[in-house]
C-alpha cells in the first residue's frame, strides 16, 4: 500500500529524515514511534505530500506522491497534530466543507459519508454545535471524522492523543482500534503505552534514522535474544567478575551492586543461548556460589530506550525537528491537493483559516448535484 524508499528531508544543514525506507502493507495499525524531534512529523508530512522530499520516493497505492499527487492523496486521510478546524463552523458545516474540498460531488453522497463519519466518531450528539465550544477530545473526533470523508484507504494520524485527559485518550485509542478494522492506520506517537496498546507493528525512528521495525513482541525479542542475565554471587568482587568473565559466550559483564560479600552483576549471551546453568556451574567451581539467578525480558520501553539513546551521527542532528506546520517552499500553506488555492469558507463561517491539506481532488468550487 505505502512504499517509502530512501527518503531524505533536509532543512538547510539540518537533516530531519535521513535515508529512511519501509513498506506498509494493507490492513492493521502501524505505529511510528520516536522521541520528540526524531523526524516523525516530517516523515508524515512528506508521505502526505505537504512537504517535498529532498531525495527519495513515496508511493501510495502505486502512485508517486510527487509525480501523481492527486491520485496519491485521494488514498489518504490525514490528521495533523493540530487539527485544521474552522472553529466558527458547526460540526456538520465543517464536515460538509471538507467533503466538498475532497471532491465528493453528489449531495447525497456527501450527506451519506458525513452521517457515517459522525456515527463512527461519536459526533451525532454535537453535530449542530460550534466547534469552538467543543472540548479538545471532541475536536480530535471532528478531525478524525474529516479524515474519513472521501473513503481513503489509509488514515494517517500525527500525535492524535496529545493534550487529552486519560479518559479522552482511552476513547480515541478505542476509535483508532476500530478504524484499524477497515483501514490501514499509521499512528505517530512518542507515548510507549499508546503504541503498545493499539499498534500491530511498530517503526522506531531516532535522529532521523529508522532504527527498528516489527511487532512490539518481535522488537523486544530481537534485543532480548542476547539473553540478558542478572545474578548475585558470594565472594570478592574481583573473583566473582573474573569467574563470570571466563564463561564462554558471556559478554557485557557489569557489576551492578556490592553488599558485603554479595556481588550482583548482569551479562548477556551473544548467541541467545541460555547460559544460566553454565554460569552457575562455573561460579560454583570458582568458589563463588550463586545465590540468585534470573533472565530478563525487555518491555517496549526497554527497546525504545536502547534504540533511541544512541547519540546522533553528527552534531547537526542535535537540533530540534523543524515545525511540521512550516510552509513548504513554493506552495501555499493552505493548498489542497493539486496546488490550487484553498477556498474561503462561507460568510457565516468566518473564522481565520488554519493550515489544511485535504486528500483527494480539490473541489471546493464544485456545484452540488442533486
């Protein structure tokens, strides 16, 4: 469905995304995970056609996002971190406006899609309220409802739960899980529990590089395959360390605590083999009996920290990621797909427009057909 190949995006001397490649298959929920400034929002903005890549390609359902922007964007429903809402419109008016922008030509089709989107996102009870009077959670729902208009195959959500209270976060996560049953969903987040709760597969980005991908269990397993062992033995620290270091295949030995004649340490098995029995025998033979011994399993948090704590490849990547909402060179900040200027809302809805990048054909001027 989505093929990202050798994607690079530079802002002057700062490289926000550095030679990233990955594939997103049809169906399921993919999590784009990384610390703040890792390059997540930049990657998403290039994937949706809002920013142009410095090099590399993005293909959506076989369409190049640069060469065939209309066809590619018609496959995408995109919710930026800050939903682009006209707050002086009611929920229904705003969704009507977005449906027209996305090129849903017939009035009956627009109404059907709007009703379905409001039903899926729980907006039926607030459809007549002004958006400015809605809570943050409901505004997020309005933004997600807008992404569903035009029947896109892919839903891309950038930090959809940021700023929500715990109850609202649970509701939005449940909604995302529901969307994953009928769409391919790509979710950007730096909240580990969120990714672990809703995502089928995870892509971890750090310092502009894709450092790992797989299911949460696979990622933990790949790093835990080194067989991390924690042990406590009796004896002098030097003797315990020397005896453990002599065990074949055991590496990364680190003394973590010394309490009297008890020495605690960790080590890892490079081959992934379980070396606990071998270690126990070796320590007993050396006169340093083991009094506790266990293997450790890694959580997604452990995986995340181990993969993202490495320093950037160069000092130029230590800068924070540029604002994802920055206007791309050579295009209007509010340009819909295809590059035409974004139409103004009706006179009744006169709020200041925020940046809006709809998917599909820009058809705000399209006359209603009954």
